[in-house]
C-alpha cells in the first residue's frame, strides 16, 4: 500500500526534503506516494532497515542468507475478539459542546439570579415606600379623627346656640296665654 512522502518521513523520523532528494536520486516515483518496494529501499538507504543476518554452514561450504523478520505493515485483526469497541468520534467537539452547553446554563443562572435580585430590590423598595405611605396615612387618620371631633364639638355648640336663638325668636310676639294652651 502506498504511503505519502510526508507520512513516511514522519513515521521514520526523517527530514522530508532528504527523503524526497534520495528518492529522486534513486529514480523512485513519489507522485502517488511510496509503494512498499520504494519504502524498503529508502529505509535501507537511511540505515533504518537493519535486517538480521543468518549464516548457514554446511560442511566446508558456507552461504549467507538474509531473512526478513516481520513486514512493513501489520494488522492486529487476527488478535482481536469479535467484541465491537466503541470510540468517541471527536473528543474535542464533544468537550466544546459540553463546555458551551454548561456555559449557557451558567449564563442562564447568572441572569436568573440578577433578575431575582432585581425583584428583591424592587420589593424592598416597595416595602419601604408602603411603610412610609401607611405611616403618613395613619397620621392623617389621627388628624382627621381629632379635627372631626373638634369640628363636631364646635358644630354642636353652634347648633345649640342657634337652637337657643331660634327659641328666643319664636318667643317674640307671643302672648303669655298662647304658650300655655
């Protein structure tokens, strides 16, 4: 499977420009990534593909054989069970969503507290104003009671005087006989 030049360089901790230059010098095509053969060749060029050497001796003759251990790519599929492992697709997006949602709730809480505090301040102000107004009314009611009592007393006194005057006027011009009969 082909691998991009960037991925290959990062995977093997090699400078991308050096890998590119070496690939061009070796006549390797990098336009569609590096095929497995090109990857193996570049690893040997950079001394990254140290393969174990095995020596086989048969009698007086000897031949060297190169064995490659492992392969360039491996799959863990054969070691896995059938259990499906679930993973979070985008942890950063989840965290951003969680943080945003909780921030909105906290802003709502702040607004609700501010609104409730404002209502409390309004109620306190209404309470003070009501108390002052009720005390003012109580004083006025006391004044009213006192004044109307005084006025009633004066009015009653005036009416008594008027009644006396009316009796005096009614007594004028009457004979002493008319009043007894």
